[in-house]
C-alpha cells in the first residue's frame, strides 16, 4: 500500500460543478501540501496545511489529522481548473517528501 | 522578484554520457529540493538541501546520481553514465526553510529540465 493515496485518479466534470479530491496517508506527518500541475507541466503550490481548513479563492483544503485524510475542494469549477492535483506529505523524522499519484481533473465547458 | 530557474530547459543526450542540471533558487531561500517526474508517472523526491547542512542522499535512485549546492544557493544535479530510464523531467523547488527537515514551508517550483536519453 502506498503511503499516500489519492482518489479519484481521474475526474471529469462540467463547468460550475463542485469538485472534491481526496488524499489519505498512512504515516505521521507535520503538514500536507496540495500542488497543481498545469497541462504544460508547471507546478504551483496551492496549500500547505497542518490542521483545519484553508481557503484561497474558489479553492478550499481541509485536513483531519486523526483520520489521516485531506480533501481539496473547488467551487464553481471552470475549464481553467483542468490540471493534475497532487498531495504530498513529509515523512516525520526523514528528509523526504512522499507524493500521491495525482488526480487528473478535466472541466468541460 | 525572480522565481526558481532551471537550465537547460531541455537536454538530449546519448546513453552513457554524463549530464549536469542546474537550479537557481529564489534568493534567500535556504531549502532546495530536487524531484523527478518520469513520463506518465508521479513526482519522485530525490534530495533536499537545508542551508549548509549535509543533504540526505538516500532518495537518489542510484550512485550515478549526485547533487551539490554551492554557497547555499545554486545547486547542480549530476547524472553519470546516463541510462534510458533516467529520461524524465527533473524539477527543482525552493522554500524559505524555516523549519529544518519538517518541509512545512510553501515550495516554489522551477519549470523543470526535460532530459531525454537516447
């Protein structure tokens, strides 16, 4: 079992829909990162969170440390949100980050 | 200010040759990361530098891979005797690095170097 699991692997939705991407992890962590990889390959850090919830524009990230689970939500989705979304966790006590396999999101107009 | 830059943006080499990939982090960022993304695969962590501390090299895929960070700034990833399986996009990221080895700072990614080994 991978240390970080994302679901779904692929998600296609219509413009305007509410999107949820999930990330579960099996290791102890100090924080969790959500990244966005554009179709051209560039990677942008969206959130780093260690507890609770963070919001930036139409993006919301939540984390439940006890359940070892995080979600990324997109409200009023738009075709420009189409990208691969990746969660990553640092392994406590190790100089290492472990990544989920990514969720490919496609928003159709 | 300028973001993370990497050079070259593309590198095509023949199997067995050595390559050097360069990363210029954001000025003032003490933490620097190298990652690899093979075609159709997820991101793979390679190595992490924090200030002048010795890096943990255990994430490097083989002893053909090495990395240096001179003066706490520019970093070079060297791959010796390249193999076809080394073909990937090599990404560099930097962060402020306030929290040693906790990786809890926002990372800023470079555009990557696409390496193709023929």
